[in-house]
C-alpha cells in the first residue's frame, strides 16, 4: 500500500536528488499514511497535499485522516501553495 516500497524507485529518486517528494492523488486511507511513513523512514522530507487526495469514506473520515497525518507528520499544505512557490 506504499508508494515507497521499491528499492529501485528509491535509488532513482536519489539519483535525481529528489529529497522532498510531494504527495497527491493517493488514497488517504490507507495508501497516503503508509507512503508517508515509508518516505520518512527513508529520510525524505514529506509534503502531503491536503486537497489532492481522496478517500472511499465520507467527508468526516477524510478530515480524520488529514488530522492524523498532520499529527504524525507535522502538516499538510494546500496544492495552491506549490503553484505560488513555483510560478510558470
């Protein structure tokens, strides 16, 4: 359920010097927390987007997942923050 399980993928990310992956379009339950945990264990700085994930459960469950992610990993950011920090 993690996007960081493949050692070859980790090697590729390190070769292109990607040390702060951004996470979007991932199921909030359970894929995003597992991917964030594995990325943290691999010593990546993680940036989870709060508005680019989905859940198979209704809104309250989505808010609960985001709350858990914020408590464990420190924060989430709106995807607009990336657009503001990297103008076209």
